[in-house]
């Protein structure tokens, strides 16, 4: 199950993308999906995940292998 705080974080992320026009509106769902996948990967890493830089590196390697 996706943690409530992550759902709130995704909503804030989407609003920020929209308000600051950081991505074309038709691409925002794709950015949101990448963020959702990363947060799910982070949750799967357990209660004590590695630092974000290392976690992001592992995440990127995992999606390149799929």
C-alpha cells in the first residue's frame, strides 16, 4: 500500500509542476508517474533506506535493467 504521506507529496509535486509551468500540462502525468515509481522503490527499500543519492542511483539502474 502506498503511504499517505507519499500521496500528499505527489499532490504537492503535481501542483508545483503546474503552478510553475515546469512541464507542459500533457507531460505532467509522466513526471508524476516517475516520482510515484521512485517513492514505491524507496518504500520497498525498508525503514532505513540508504541516502537519497545512493537510492536514486539504485533506482535508475533498476529501471535501466527492465
